[in-house]
């Protein structure tokens, strides 16, 4: 009705369009949908408006479906690829961790057994204040003193096992496991300047004297073979000389306390790495044999710096020392 009234008004007023009225044109099939919609709206043709709206809606929905399919395809492939990469990385890390753990388990038991034998020997000698070593002649070609040569052998066996661990172990991988990381901390402490019995090169050389390779595997030698080497090989005795010198002077306080401190660190390593004592023994400490100076050094330097993770350092220290150093 509005369109009819508008036409009548223009006719009565004598208005004549010089050009064809755009509202009376037929809509081109190639015209854009939104253009068609605007023209239909201006002409108030509800049927054409509805048809154009339906066409626009179908086009938008079709474009939306294609967009959803493209997003799903790209997103799904990317998600699968990222998941595969993450899975492979987790698997590699797990395999490295398990390999490091197996290595630590395989090499830790012999090392702990060697340390346990040495701690037992040191405790026996500490009870008698190392009297059986006071008359040892370190320059003698034959080692007649049984305690002296057995102590040399136990030290060499421990250092040989440490050398095996050092040669065959991947320190980065081993450090990722708790036991492996703590073992490395103990080795660093035992080789530190104020704890070690001899320098690192002498320790490694002595350990190598006891090493042999069988079927491609490094292993430690026997006690009789070690004694035979020392009594028949002048070159081997030269490498043994530094530690033999320290052990032959245990009547002196400084050398005796150095050996006792080394034994305390070994004792703590055994209890920390073998808490249930499956391959070692639960031994009491010889804290009563420590001097005041040694007690302070172990408490504040060893357990305060190197081995702060040791759960009960009081077991190895005993009560505080009073009086003279």
C-alpha cells in the first residue's frame, strides 16, 4: 500500500523520472547477495528479501562448514604430530634414566662391598690405635706385615672400583638418578684435598694396578696377585710408595687422623647408599678416636658442605669434642 500511495503521489505531483527508476529494474542474477538484499529492502518486496536472506545464509553456512573441516584437518594433524614428538622425547628420557639406573646398580654393589671391607679393617686398626702398623718398613721388597699389605690391597680395590665407575659411566646420565648423584658427591668428597689420603693421580694409578680386562669387561684382581705384583715389580712399588708412606706413619697424629677421616666418609657412604644394608654391614663408628680438629673438620666441612644430604651425621661424629685438639 505504501508503494501504491508513493506512486500516486508522484503521479499527481506531475513528477516524471528522466531515467529508469532503479527500483523497477529486474535484479541481475550476477548481482551480489547483499546488493540484492538492499534493493529488495528498498522496494519492500518481502518475498525477494526472504529469498536473498536464504541464499546468504546458505553461502555462509557452506563457508563455515569448509572452514570447520579445514581447521579440523590442520588441527588434528598438528595435534598428532606434537603428541608423537612428545611421546618420543619422553620415551628417550625414560630409556636413558633406566640405563643410568641399571649402570649404577651394576657397579655400585662391588664398590660398596670394597668400601665395607675397608671400613671394617680401619675400625679394627683404630681400636688398637694402628699399633700393628708402627714397625712397618715401607722400603722392604717383601711385605711381611699382613695388616699393612691387606690395608694396601683394600685401598687399591676401592680405588679400582671407582676407576671402573669413572671409565664406564656416563656422568651426565648417572647424575640424573638419586643414588648416582649422591655417589658422585661422595667420590668428589673423598678426592678433595683435605679428605683424600693421597693425590688423585696416585690414587688412580694404584687402582689401575689392580685392574684387568676379561672378555671385554673390567674387573679387579685378587689379593695374592696384588702382593705378587708389589714384590716383583719395582715400577708398581713406586706408584704404591705415597700411600705406603702415609700408612707406615700412623703412629703420628696427623697421618692417623687423615686415615680415620677418610674412613668416616666411607662409612657414611655405605649407610647412605645401602640404607637397608643388603650388601654391607651396619657398623658402629669410631668417633671416640677422632681429635677435636678432625671432629670440627668433618662436621663443618664434610657434612656441612660436601655431604649435607647425609641423614644422621651424629652417628659418625659422636658428642662434641672438648678440651685439647
